[in-house]
C-alpha cells in the first residue's frame, strides 16, 4: 500500500491549495460524486433548471482570495442572466470564512452591515 504525505508549508502553516480544495469537495458532496453534483453546482448537468423558479433575492458574499470565489462570482452572474435579483459582494484579500474566522474584524462588521441592509431592503 502506498501513502502520500502532505505537509503544510512551514512558512505559512497552510496546506497547498490543491489539497485544501480537494478536501473541501470531498466533504461537500456524497462519496464518489464530482464537483458537478447538484449540491455543489446548481448549474451542473445533473441539476434541475432553475430559470423558471421564483427565487427570493439572493446575496452572494465571497472573499477575494477564497477557493470558491470564481464559483461564487459565476453563480451570481448566471442567476442575474436568468433575471433573478442578485447582489454580489467581494471582500478583497479575504479567505473563505473570513467573517467567522475573525468575527470582530472590520471586514466582519461590514458583512453584518451588508446582511442587515440586504434583509431590510428585501423584507416584506
């Protein structure tokens, strides 16, 4: 049996991005599924067509340096192209989960303000 040893970068203590990304996907979809599983990709080949589905307004918040930034941006863009009400907010230089990893930061406060404003503007 062969094993692959993966060691964090000693200068940053972070795992290489390709390992982290793979790990996230493995935890996000059923065993044996790909990134195109409907849970991970609402526009994938096995997903239902949501073009005619009435959706409430959607707020997409991403970190500019997170692994899922491109997917988040694509998600928002494609929903807008379908005529859905979508607001996309990107926090430059931030990683995935930045507002929970550092909940008292200025960026986290900005996320809270964005959420409050969005909810107020889109409530009945």
